[in-house]
């Protein structure tokens, strides 16, 4: 009974949360399906209940006061928690559905070649793979698991490390046979270097890789420039030149002999691959099973290479 007396009317709090989030009484009214006057009235009642102002009314706009910002943060967290809880409750009968997000390269070269093993073990789990390089916020989306490369510090989820990686030059077996012996990283500059565009600052391109061996990449370097890493790998497979192979992504192609590692010079990444799950959302049995499978698949023996430098 005591807590109910301390809480303001839920209708007023709902109007305030919308207005604070949208920075507008008018937009809040549109979202809530009421008039702007109704929103203004509810917020006025809330301010009377609290006995202090929540907004500074300016010409054609409103701004939160310091106490308004505090209440906005608390109310938004509370409404998010209620929405997440209700979503989990309504999804209890859908625990066999699992949505996983991964980058195009990781999905194409690592996840999809192995995913049939998980499906054979758990045929009752319905998998949906979302493949895109810009993985959305996992807390505010329908994602159950996101596989990311980075430091492991993401505000929207809890990260469990899968594996680190290392990077070295690769090309097709045919291209390797036609090239002269490559003994040092500097020798690579005599050949077409295939690169790809990357907005991710954690991605290692030719400039960063060569710099690890005190070699400067010339401004004009022959070679194909691709939009995606998958395209760069396929260009290398087709004999277009040399590209950088991320070992955990291309190890199957190396084992099959479709790609060849050109030198013993490798660069170990500082970051790693992680399986990220929402912090506040309930973990389903399907999600736990997939995380266990990921950890097991990540630990399976892979090709061993001797790193000689580190980024």
C-alpha cells in the first residue's frame, strides 16, 4: 500500500516517458494516440504530484530539468524492463525459435559450413540466421545471439569469448605456383594485393598488416579492391592476386587446398570473436544449447601457425 501512495498515476508517467524520450509533447501525443493538450495536462498533473518541474518550456520546444532527466532515465529503464518481461512471457511457447546474427564473412566462411552439426543434434530448434555487417542492438531487437568481433565490451549484451584470430597472406594454389618465392612481407608488394572496404576500425587491412613488419604500403598498389571480405576471398580463389586471410575464417579453404598461405609472417589480432547475448532478457534453452555448441565448435583443433608479430 505504501509504494502505491509514493508512485504517480501510471497514465501521467507514460505521457512523461514518451515526451522525455521524444523531446516533444506533440510527438508524444502522436505516439500515444491522444491530443497534445492531453499530454501537456498529464505532465502538469505529474509535476504537481511531485512538487517540482520536469520540463523547461521554451518556444516551440521543451527541455528536461535535471530532476526530469533523472526521472526519464528511471522510467525508461522501468518501461523497457516491463516490455522485455512481457515479451519473454509471451514467447514461452516459442522457445524452439532462435535468431542468430553474424557478419557476412563469419556467417559465410565459419558458421554456415558448421551449422548442420547443430541442426542434426537439435532438429526441434528452428534457426534463423541474420547475416549483416552492421549488427543491431541486441537488447532492442529480436536477436537471441550475436556473434561479434571486438574487445568484448558492448553495452547491450553479455559477451562470451569464442576465439582469437591471426592474419596472413593467402592466394590460390595456381597463383602461388606462378609467383616467385616470397620470403618477406616486402616481397608481397611486387604482386596484386586484393583488399576490401571496411568501416570497422578493428578490421586489419594491408596497410596495418604491412606496418606490423615496418613495411609501408605504397599509395598506388596494383590489385582489386572489393566491397566485402567475401568478395576478396573469392577473387583470391579465382587467381586475381593475394589477399589477407583471417585464419579462423579461411582455415577450411586452406585445409581443402583451395587457398595457400604464402609466408610464415602472421599478425595476431588483439581482439577476438564473441557470442553476445542480451543482458536483461531471459535466456531460452535453445539459446543455451546453441552457446554450448558454439563453444565446443570453437575449441575444435584448427591449423596452427606461428605468429611473428602482433597488432
